[in-house]
């Protein structure tokens, strides 16, 4: 998973992450705990999250 420059730091991704793998300090950043499930992708209002197939 990659979080691009569109991120506005709203925290939606972190609030829906079941792994608790996203930290938001200004902009979101995924930790090594990310399992790339894609849930955050669907809740990002600015489409800042890219998930690799």
C-alpha cells in the first residue's frame, strides 16, 4: 500500500483499519503491520491510497 500526496490527514483510513496499521501525524503513514487488505482504500475521501494487486 502506498499513500500519495493527495492525503489531507483526515484520519478516515486509520479509523477503519482493523490492524491499527495507519498512523496520522499530518499525513497518513502505514506501518509494517499493514496486511494490504484494502479497507482504507475504500474509505479515503481523496483517493490518496494506492493498493497493489
